[in-house]
C-alpha cells in the first residue's frame, strides 16, 4: 500500500525582502501601571494627624493659652489671703507630669492644693473650681475660731539691783449673805532683785476645743472681737496648726468669765485672761482698768464674782484707780492690793 505524503509549500522567507515589502507586525501597547491609592491616603492621614497632634499639644499644653493667670480666693476670715496665695504659688511651681507643670489649668491638681492647705490650717471645707481658660477659684469654709491666743516668748532677761518694797495692803472684813471677806493686814516683803524680761508676741486663733486653727496678725480692733487668752512658753517650744493647747472646759470657763464680769453693776470689762499652763486650776483676768482678778476653776465662778462685787462696793470703793489685784481664789476670803 502506497502512502500518500502531503506536500507543504515552504513559507516564503522575508528576510531578504525590501523593508517596504515586509509585512507590518502589530505592536502590543504596554499595560498601565496601577497605583495603590490606599497607601498614599494612609501616609497623608498619618502626616495630618501628627501635625494636628503637635499643634494641639502645643496649644493646650505648652502654650500660655491655658496658664493660670487669675486666682480668686474667698471665704477666708482669719487666714491671711497672702498665706493662701503663697501655698497656691508653691503648688503652681510643681510638676504634674514630667515636664508639664501645674501652672496649666488642665493639669492643675485640686486634691494636692486641698492637702497643702489642710496641712497648715484647720478648715471645714475647701472648694476649688477651674474656670477655663485661665481662672482658678478657691473658696474656704474656715473652722470657727472662738478665742485669740497671745503667746509670749521671753527673748532677753535683765537684772536690776535689789530693792525693798513695802506693800500697803488694806485690811477689813465684809459680811454678806453668802460670802465673808477677811483682808490681811499690811505686810513688808523684801525682794533680793528683780528680773526684767522682754517678750516677743505671737497670735493664734483657737476653736472651742482649744485646737490651734491658724496663726494671725492682730490689730487692736481684732482683739475686741474675741476673748483673748495670754500664755507664756519657752523659746524652744513651737506652736503649729492642729496643736491642742487647752481643753474645752477651760475655754468654756473663760467664756463664762467674760460674760459674768461684763454683767457686774460696777462696769468692769475684761481685757484678757492670763493662764499659767503649769497650774491647772487657776487663771487671772486683767481688766481694761489694768487691775487683775485671780480666780480658781475649782471654786464656783458665781461665788467668786459675788465676792468681787462686795469687795468693790464695800472696801475698795473709789480706790479702783490704784487697785492692783483682787485675789478671789480662797472660798471665804478676799485679798486685794
């Protein structure tokens, strides 16, 4: 069987053809490059937020736009406003977070300021409000002060020559319904020498429990508003806020002295009360006429004031201008000079 072979006509070679006769090949256009827009958006967004963060950080934290410029202090009656201002300024100079100071009202710590004030003063309540952009308001509700404490501290002692002093003490006896008065005869006592002591004075406010509320600077007008208690302490002793110097019973007794003496028909006024802290049951009131009344807390105050009235009316009479003291401490006796 004879196989038939297909004949393929060879393709014509174009290599040797002139350029003009060569067939044109169809050129393929390159595919366009695709750009990932999401990456560009993320980059732009990141730059925007970084710039916005830097601007906000500067505007709200480091710029002076929110620095505390105005400080309003209200409610203080006994605490000097300059001392509260000093505490606030110390707080403003402290750092809140790293390099951020508390002078910025957004980072100012109200609790830190409250603690700083309570460390130095006794107050019922403290209210602090931040009023944007740069005002701080501080309102104090002070613990009610009841008395003024005058503290005398010896600073120098000078000695004088010995001298003899003769005391002319009135003698007499006054009989009353409740009290009798035995006045001792004149005595002569010789002092070997005198010490003249110079004192410095500090003033404090006390509450009804004898607790130191705050220190204070007093004028004569201020001393008329509250009962005044005078004590003497050594220069080594320091008095701080919250110290308990007197008990409530002593404070109440002093109030009674002021109240009872002011009701006397002889028009006697108490200037201040002197206390010796080493003697628990005695005190001395000093009148505006500069004579003294010596009292005992273990004897009824009404009884002692009644004796004083009788002594002023029946024995002392018009000699009050030269009166130095009236001793009422002994129950049935009165001594005066």
